[in-house]
């Protein structure tokens, strides 16, 4: 696993990675590891005594399905399409949970056949899955999760077999998901509402803001550079934190947004931030560095003054550039020349960049099962927000499972990989203060679902998770 990550992040060799031979999901140690995790966390008495409507989490269902799939792998390799569940735990689960476990096994079996390039067999398994999963993407959380994975598998099959057109239901669903994502990008209110309901976002935001404020504590001219400004929520939070800093009033705050698309939206955000800064009586300048490719980014586009304290904020941005190795390298060289006081990096804590399809599929299935569980728990009552969040997650699933090689624009790798990469630019990781960690933990307590949000340390960085499953990393860096 570590060798896979290291090879893929090694710039500029992304396109040189050879396609590995087909492999079997059932033989993967990775899937077995997830099964052993379930056995440690859930025992028979846990299942028997649990009286809540949702006895097992989404990830628990998927993990149990993986365990049972390995146990019955030889039968799945036969021509039988239906493998009866029939286990000791079967009688302890509800009828709905038993069905969900069976559905997950069909998706795992289809993925295994795809990994072995047995596409007709995979098609048969997916067809049977859809017959059983009559609710499609409007059923339970597990059903919706599996539906999106099945659609991504179908797209991969169609691409691998050279079929010109995807199945109609997939095409329609893709159009709906794209429309929802476009609507979310255009409607700032929806973005803010979703941001406020998911604890991860605010936990990382408050920890990151606190870290930046601490590193520019003695500075009065501050330049914050955003690699992905989103809807500007972090910037407003940063302004409020600066206002509370009584000892060193801000002479000037400059915010520069780097953008690769939708310049009009960046300009709209700038106007909003201008208005907000004025209400706080903060001298403020806003700049946009708009380029089509990271290779076009140059130092002189940022108008950095010699006496400015530069801080970089990168929320889940670098992962979108891993496939563009030249652009990512150029960006890092430019950032180094800026001599920032601090660089805050937020990324997904997941390995979805393995050259082995089977590994990528398993990692993605368990990662997104935790994320879907979080979305359902935190924003279940807000249908519009939940559907839009799941549309975005579905695009992530499609990128990992449905696409290959140059088509895969987003590449998620874990913090250990980023550490090796940043070391090339003489970047040194710095820890978060007790105040930053306190702020992060305080945020979780403001959410009804906050008890499921976990904050752990990995070296000097923080890992934000859901029910123990890592979801995000937030790390702070200085340049030597």
C-alpha cells in the first residue's frame, strides 16, 4: 500500500504507472482487515441488545457484508447468482439489515468480476442487484450508497467494453446529479447551510483559523491566499478572529482567491467579503488570480509586499492537482517563493489512488459508507441538502470507480504521502496548539451528532473522523 502511494505521488510519473494485472477482491488482505475490524468492534451481544431502529451503522453493514462475502467467496465464483445469507448473525439482524448485507455482497461480487475483466458476469450481477434494490437511490442510506457504486461500476463496464452509450437510467441519474451540483455551486445559501450541518467542515475551519491567527499574531499587514475559497465562510471567520485580536489592530487584510473556473462567482464572493470587512471596520483588499491551469500561476500575480505576513489556506485543493503533476509542482514552487508564515492543508484522509482497481474500490466503499452515514445522521431532516451532498459524494465515487487513468481528475492520498511530498519543498510540519485543538473539540459539542465526530492526532496533524473512520486530515506547515 505504501509503495503504491509513493509511486503515484512521485511527480511527474503519474502517466508512467503501468496498469496492473486483474486481481480478486476475495483474496485482498484489505477486505479481510475491514472484516477483522468489525469482529473487534461488534460482538454478538452488541447486536442482540441494540434496540434502536438503526442497529448497525452504514459502515457496519458494509463491513459485515465484506466478511460474509469472503466466507462465501468460492460460492460466488460459481454460476449461482443468489447466495443465501444464512449465518448466525442473520437471525439477529432485522429483515432490512439482512437485505442490505445481501445487496452489498452483490456489489462486491460485481466489483470482483470487473477487477478480473469478466464484464458480462459483472453485468449479470449488477442486473440482479437492481432487481433486488427496487428503491434505487431513494431507499435507505445503504441502498443509496450501493446504488451509486453500482452505477459507477456500470459506467466502468461500458467504458471497458467500448459501449458508446451508458444505460438510460445511469444517464438520467448523471444529469440529475450534475444539475444538483451546479445548483449548489451557484446557490451560496445552500452551501452555507450544508457547511453548518456537517461537523467536519467547522471543526477544521476553527482549528485552521486559530492556527493562522497564532502564527501572524505580531503582524498588522496580513495576506491570506485561498486555494479554494468556496463561498467565503472561512474568510469571514478569519476576519472575526482578527477583530478579537485587540493588541495588534490590522492595518490591512488582503485576501487572494485562486480560481480555475467560474470567475463571476469569485467576484461575487469578493463583494460579499468587502461588505463584511466594512461592517467590522477592517481595511480590506480582495484579489483574484484566475487561471485555466496551475502551470499558469506566477508569483507576480499575487502583489505580495515585502512587509506582509502571508498565510496559505488549502481546503481539499491539492488532491485535484495530483493528476496534473507539472501544475502541482509549479504551484508548490510559487508558494515557496511567497515565504508564507504558515500553510494550512485540509485533505481527505483516504487512499483512493492505488493503481489496483480492487484496492481502490474497497477503500472507497468503506470510506464513503462512513461519509454517507454522517450525511444521513447530520442532515437527514433537510432533504434538499442531503440530496445535494450525496450528489457530490456520488461524483467522488464515479471518479474513483467509474474512471481510469487521465480521466480521474481527483486523487485522494493520506497524510503520510503528503508528508513525503512536502518534504521535497523543505516544508516542515508544525503542531496545533492546545487552543486550536480545544476550539476543534468545542465545535463538535455544538452538534447533536457531534458525539460521532472524532478528533485524533497523527504525528503533528489532526485526523477528523466519523465513528472512528478517518475522513479528513488538517495539517500545518512552515518552510525552511
